């Protein structure tokens, strides 16, 4: 468990963005909130790609996509299920960018 502490902290930050952050947004702030959560997912994916040395980081995009699905039924409606696919794609891109940054800075 201590071995994956960095990954768990980043995952908890992402869960905060999915489940706590929408509580503070008003009904007119929905698109701005979705954009902010997508941006936060991209940044957190870059961070996990950069700092994580374990292979578990490759499960991060799938896990993020799955963890978003319950928030659709809590805060949004079924039409927001497509955002789970966006979170998957954005987190894969962010993870790859983080891995590239790590390989560039390691040399």
C-alpha cells in the first residue's frame, strides 16, 4: 500500500474533482465545471505519468473513466455518460505526455 501512495493521492484528488467539486457549482456553471474537470484530469494524468514508476499507472485512465460513471447519475443525467469516454481519452493523452516528459528529463 505504501508502495502506491503517490498514485492513491492523485486518485483521491481526481475523486475530489468528480464528487466534491460539483457541489459548489451552480446550475449555470455546468459547462465551465466540465471543462475544469477535464483540464484537471489532464494535469493529474501528466503528473501520474511523470512521477509514477510502477506499471499500475497504465490502469489509471480506465479507472478514471469508470469512477466518473457514478457521478453522472448523482449530478448529471444520462446524456453526460459520453464524458466518461472523454476522460478516458484525455487521461491516456496526459499519461503519455507525462511518460514522455519523464524520459526527456531523465536523460
